[in-house]
């Protein structure tokens, strides 16, 4: 299913998380701060939810701040952030 180019008629997009996997060193601090949204699989494979629920925002922000290499980016278009 494709997304229309003009998404202004639908609901505002929710929280978006991205991780620069070139920066990530698998310290796993994000996993401790937001275990519902981040996890390490295998030796160093970070798995994360790119569109977590709004109620997880506080944990996601804690994970962003806790990242020693600042690899986590959080955007919330609905809040203008």
C-alpha cells in the first residue's frame, strides 16, 4: 500500500525514532532506558521500533540522552519537534 504524497488530510504522523547504526557501538544504554523500544540481538545487533507509541516518549527521550555516542534521533511532527 502506498502513502499519498499529500498526507495533510490524515492524522499527524506520530513519534519517529532513528538510530545512526554507523555511530552505534552497542553500549545498550537505550535498552535499559526503553526496553520496550530497543533491544540487542546477537552480539551487537540493535533492533528498535522506528514508530513507538506516544506513551513511550519519556523512555525514548531517556534512551536518546543516555546514548554515549548520540546515535539516537527522535522526531515528533505532531509536537513540532
